[in-house]
C-alpha cells in the first residue's frame, strides 16, 4: 500500500527526514481587514528517503497550487487542522540534499494574543490596530508554515509590506525601505540560527528612546506615542544588564541591536524574542509620579529575565519543551543576580524566597509535576509555564550554586554557553558540563530534583549531641510520598560562623553537634542554644524540628539572632506543616507571636501572607473564634504599620515604601477599622483632586480596597468613583490596581457586577486575572455560579492555557469543603481540555486539603485558650 498523509497524524513531533536551513519570508498584514497574506521560500535539507514534507501550520490557508519543491509539483497538499500540520506529498522520493520549498498562504490577524494578532491602541482619540506576534510555545505556525519545534534552528530573512507611516520592527535591523505611495516594503538583515518561537514582528505607531552598551550595541525602548519618557528606567536596566550578562556568561550579546516594545494587549508578562523583546505595558513602563515601588521592581526583574534569555534560551535553546525549565528557571535565577548587582539596597536575594515559596507550595501537591515533564502534544506545552518550571527551577539552581560555590558555577555556565551556542541542549548536557568543571556528582544529585516531582521534609531530632535527620516526601494533604532525594544539608548552631555542609543520601543520617560552643558564645544559657538547618533557605526542602529545637529557634527569633532568610524559612515551613496537619495552628500562632517586633519588608511580606492564609481558613474552620484571630493578626502587624504611617517620609528606603503598602493592604483585608476609615478618608480627598499627594501610587491599592469594603448595593458611590478613575486614566498600572480591587467587595451583588464588567470591552482580555485574583471570600459562591453560567463564552474568549487556568484557579481554590469539590468535578466532567486540566486538578486538590485542615483545626484542644492568652498579652 502506498503511504498516505494520514500516517503523520497524532504524532508528538515532526518527522526528521527533512529540516529547514533558512526561511525567506514575505508578509503583508492588512490592519484594517485584520488579515494577512504571505509567501515563504525555505531552504530544506532532505536527509533520508521520503516523498513527503511535513510542516506545522494552524489557522492558515496554504494555497496548494503555489507549492513547489525545486521544480517539482506536489501530487497532494493536505492540511490537518487538529494536528496543526500540512503534509506535502510528491509522486516520487525527493532527492537527498538541499532544495527550496516555496508556497503562498493567508491568515487572520486574530484577537487571541497568540500567533500573528492585533492589539488595540488609541492615537489622537481614535482606536487603531497594531499587528504583533507571540509565538512561544507553538504559535509561529499561525503566522507562516514552518518546522515549529525548538530543535529545528534556521536562519530567517524577513520582508514586510506595511502602511508607510507605521514603524515595522523585527528581530534584525532594517537593511532598506522602499516606499510606494501608502505602502512601504521593509527588508531586514538575515538572522543567525534560531528557533521559530523567537521570531517576532511588531507593526504600529511608536515613539522610542535609545541607549547603547559598552560594546556599542544599540538598545531602544518603543512605547505608545507620548509615553517614551516612561521607558527610561527599563532602558537603563537593559543596557546595564546586557553588559553584566556579557561578562557573566563570558560571551558577547549575539545580535547587532536590541529593541524592547510595550504592547497594550499581551497575554504573558513579557516575551524574550531574539533582539525584539515584547512586554505588557505594566512590565516595561515606569513613571516616577504614577508607578509604585513594587512596579519599579517588577520592571527591573522582568527586563533582566528577558535579557538573560538572549543567552540562556535564544543562543542556547532547549532541545524540546521537556527542558523548558532550562530556559525559565535559569532566566529567573539570573535575573535576581543582575538586579542584586544593579540595586543592592533592594535586598533582592532575600526577596528571591518569594519564588522559592511559590515553588514549594505548588510542588507539595500530588497534582504537581517533575521539572522535566514529558510533552506529547503541542496543546500540553502552555500548561507547564508554571511555578515548577520557573520558581522551583530557579530555586534548585540556587541550591546547586550554593553547593558548588559561585565561582565554579559561573565558570561551568560560561563553558556550557560556549559549547552549545547556536544549537540545542538537554538538561543532562548542562549537568555533564557542571560535573566536568566541578568534579562533583552533579548529575546524580540534580536528577533527584528534576526527574521526580515533589521535595522532602527533613525531620530533625536532637538526642544528646547527635542530631538525627530523616527525610520523607512532603505533601500538603498530610500523606507521605515515596520520593527520596540527595539533599544538600547545611546547618549552623548558635552562630553563623561555623556552618556544616553535607549530602544526605539515604532516608536517615545523624550529625554530631557541638553544643558547648554555642553555649559559650556569650549570653545566658539557652539563648544561643539554637540549631538551624537549611541555612538561608538555599535548599528546596522543608524542616520539621522537634519541640526542643523549635523552642530554641523561637527564642532566637525573639532575640533577633537569625538572618532574614532564616526567619522567612521558619515561618513558611511552620505554615505549610500546619496546613499538612504535621503541627497545630495553635503552635503556628505562638510562633507568629515571636515576629511581633519585626520591621523588615522581606520578612514581613511572608508573615503577612501567612496571616492572610490563617485568616481565610479560620473564617470557615472556627467562625466563633474568627474575630479574635483577626484581632491577633492585626496586633502582630500594627506596630510596624504605625511606625510607617500612610505618608512617605523623606529619604526612606525602597523597601520601607514597599512595606507601607504591604501592611496597609493586609490590615484592610483583615478588617482593621482604623486603617479602612483612613483609606476611605484619603480616597475622598483624592477623587476631588487627583493631583493631591495624599494618596501616592504606593498606598492607592490599600485605599481602593478600603473603599470597596464599605460599598454595598444601596451605597455604591465608592464603586462608581473607582470606575470613573479607571475610565479616565491612561496608565496600565493604575487600571490594574482598580481592577484588582473591584471584586474584593463584601456585597455579593457588587462582586457579580465586577465580574460582568470584566466581560465588557472596557477591560482588555489580558487584564481579566486582576479581577479574578481579587474576589472576596464573601463573593466566592457568586463567582462560581457566574463561571458556570458564562463558561462557554469564557473558554472561547480566553483559549490560551495561562488565561483560562486563571479562571479555574481563582474561582475553585477558594472553597473548603469536600461537597464543593464534588460539585465542581461534576460540572467539569466531560468539559475538560488539556489547556486547563492541570489547573483544575490542582485547584480541587487545594479544596480537599483545606477541608482536611479545617477538620484538624476544629479538633485542636487549646486553640481558643491560646488565642485568648495571646490577646491578653497584647492588652
């Protein structure tokens, strides 16, 4: 039987008998009709006998009559939309060697923020379209037929036909432009070898500002007309980051220029396209007067992350999406390295523990996945752009760097980049280089962290002078998984001067501890008698101390003997152990009490997040104690909040500015009347005079949340006032602050109104998650009913994995009963798609974990008494 095109269906990857060497692409976007046409000439190397060429194409119409390979006319051109491929069949086997494949095609400039799409912007009061690409992970195939897998690297030469008044950008510099009346043809230099997902095109009206690196590379930031001054901060970070990475990776920046563009409609935060990095406006633009300190930090981290990719990802690319973490984990880790160098006063490595925390929280679910995850279909890729690939990935890199030492680690990375430049690598390739350079068993050690999901909790018990350690896989549902890891253990005893390091290779081990040294280190007996494992939280694991050790650490926190990172680690571990029912909520509240004099932003950001978690669960678990628990948590945060007040102080640190915002928001969420009233008072002054400095960007979110707590259906002036500001502002960051507040109302009908507002064309689809993220506990039932009613519309409007997953997570995860989990499962039975399947399973697991935690809290004998004691203590 003659082979047919059908044989290529249902395959995870394209056949390997032919591969592209270079693409010559010509594209003509029609911004008014929201369509485009194009032609491709691809130099292809045929390496094995075949009569078929198989490429990816999706939502494109390939003109069968235009297809040629050299002078051969195909006998059939078949598109399989479900498989996103086009199969070109010929009458006989193709000659081995190089030939050129030509074809014409047409497509739609869609509104789904993927492939070749349109984004709306305003110019001189009227709405216009720009054309933008977003190809990662597998959407280049929506713009031109191609071998759309990272390992098929090729050179790209683009030509664009666009309206002559517009700016047209691509990865490479322009060679020449020719103008024919209303249209111009723009020719770009050929790129070096690169993967399809990094090709980029942006066509629209922009202003730009420009700088240059020490090597003379031109760097530009493009913004909407009139906003270019808001690109200055990002430009400065970009220029300095490129210089820093050039030295760190010991390899020059590979391209002649770098452009960064702010796009009004953008699904992710940013995208590292080679030489043309695209961002949502909130991740690139910074305005001294209109942006908050946390916006500033977000811009710096995002820019450094995307530019790190120019080496880690673009120059050296993962061989397949299984190794996505090589791109994302590394870019996340190294972005902190860059920002630490540029802004040492931000205490950035301590803030890195935010990433580690979110990685640890997700990876404690049975529905997590290994860092290296098998991908069998393009539709599964998007779902792994998650906290495992990014945050756990970055955290295990920090762990490895800390184990090997910074210098050895950097040398090895530079060798790896040199060895695999312009090609592709797998995770094992990185381990091999690191092992060769360091002489350490990197592969054995790291394989336990990347090939199996989860991580251990280390049980620590003191027996005389011996510290007994035992590892078990930590799961939030309280069960114990089968995993075993090679764990880099670090410990210190009574001081940070003498630290022990060793690898825990089996289930158990013991360490000899010299307790006399710590007791002689001054102070009364016992005050320095503490032992801390996982020093500065460099390891990706949790620690459960026996009662004696835990008491010693609690004393050390009160006496301020521990580093910021260790204080964070202890409170995060305790909270998670409490969720998993390995320790009581009662003991967690006692531990929190030791943090009452804390004034550092990095520590308090974790303490407040734990406080808000406790508040949420106690509302459902112990409604009769909930008010007292709220009061206890408020007392914990109040003195630091009072010290800072609402008004900025001359010369205060960046971190204090962030702390003010953090504490005020937390106090509002905990229902602290005084803070709520002050927030409302300032808001009323602000709406009468927007130029007033009574509500700077940093305290606005707290004020907006305070206003929404006082809004009801019968007294809704605050909601309407916020909508008015939303409609009048041109600033994306301000819009997001308001959207994140609207649904936090305690009145269900207002929450419903906010959700319906999100469906109007006043809210960009990219911004839906702000509204979803803000939903109050009081609004969870109405939000779930709303999602069920609007499900078909939501799925159609937000098809990409990250966006649709937000809808599922934010409505489902807030529930805390087995009955609700069953109801949700029943609703989604038969409706599940790969794009949100993982998010749904994880959300249901979270609901069941909460249900079990509640049961356990209700059976704690001393909870009410402890809450009472701690409150008395505060009087």
